[in-house]
């Protein structure tokens, strides 16, 4: 398993905590920053992670900003990405089991490091159950493909 992780200025501390967790779990990861406390633009971090997950360079992505909202919105603009904003362990489990999410977004100003570790561990160790949920994921993929082809025709 390979994970790509990034944060903006609002998520640096939780990102470092999650990097430690990935090491403890012996998960290969790539850290795309950021390393500054001054304001940066979250799409500059979310979109590269999402593109690389979508094209198969990594199995999963983890994005952290102040609330997680901006990161999740930006990541979900990339075709093939199912990014979930999660601030509790139950949602982390359900979003993997039912939605087969490939990017996790969290907010450092919303949750603390201990909870962020538990969410991440649960999210990374939970498998997609398929079944009736697979049909739903297929509908999302079909919509992405139809939307993309209709844009190409214009």
C-alpha cells in the first residue's frame, strides 16, 4: 500500500502525526507538504494528490487543512476521486466499506491528533464491502464518464 499525504498551513501538525502513524504501520508514503505556517492555497496541495491517486501512483491519499472542507472539495473535482471529509471513527469505517473512498480529508481545527490517528488507522484498515454498494460506485463512475464525454462534444 502507498499513501500520498499533504496539508496546507492549517494542517501541518496533524499531517506530521499521521506521517508518524504511517511509519508505525509500515505503510509506504510520500509527503507533499506544506512546510510553512504562512497562508497557502489548499487546491495547490489537494489537486496534485488527487491526480496522483486517480492515475494509480498511490492507493490512497490523505489531505489535511483547517477544516478539511476545502481539501475535500478540491480533491473531488478530479475524475476518479472519492474523497470523504471525516471527523469520527464510525464515518471513517463507513466511507471505506460503503463508498470505497480513496482520499481521506480531515480538519486540524476540528479534531485533535489522537482522534486523527484513530480515524486514519480505521480508514486505512477497512475494506470496501462491495455488493449493493458497488452498484452505487459504478453509477458515480458512469456519471463522471458521461459528463466528461458531453464536455468533449461541445
